[in-house]
C-alpha cells in the first residue's frame, strides 16, 4: 500500500500548510481507542470532549492546547508497595489528541465519576460572522426619472 502525502503541494499553495499538516497527521498516525471518548455538540458554539478515565485522578492528567491541538495525557504511576495476587485493572498511560479549528478555545475541564469532560467554545470573530444586508426597494417611476 502506498502512503498518501501532501508535502509536494507546499510549494504551490499559500495558507493551507496547517490543513495539509493535519491531513498528513491523520493519515500517518495510528488512531488510539484508549481511553474511550465522546465528542458532543451541545449547540452551534459549544462542544464537550468526554473521556472515560476511571482510576485516574486530577494530578495524573494533563490538558494542553498548542497550535490548535488539544492534547490530553494520563500518566499512572505504578504502586510497587502492594503485593498483587492478580492485576487486572489497567494502569497504562494514554495520550488523546483532538484538532481544533482556529476559533475554538478550551473553556474548562472537570472530572466526575471517572469521566473527564473538557468544554470547548467556538468564538467566531465579528468580522467572520454573517451580516444581514438590507434590501432597499426603489419604485419603477423613480428609476425612470433618474435616467432622464
């Protein structure tokens, strides 16, 4: 199987480098399934990223945003002071990344009953919001008078 790469397009496009980098990353990185997660659209401007992180506490989880990428990491320390007869509860570390649009910002995070919830908000700048244009009606007799 051949690998699809977008780097050959860099010399011929301007302003799409981040988009092409995102496609390259999506095609080359193996998606992770641990921990299970949801991405919820609350309304047009609010989203939630929910991760099932049972067994992790706040001090073992880090949340960072860098270059439009939300990264959530969990590092579980091993407890060598216990003498386990059976070890069935996973203690593996995880790293989950979510690519954010330029207008999306993290609005907080909470951990409740083993579910980490990261709130995201889409803040569209005023200059990029839709603008309604008023339609001025002009009667036909006025149009004819102006031409004369």
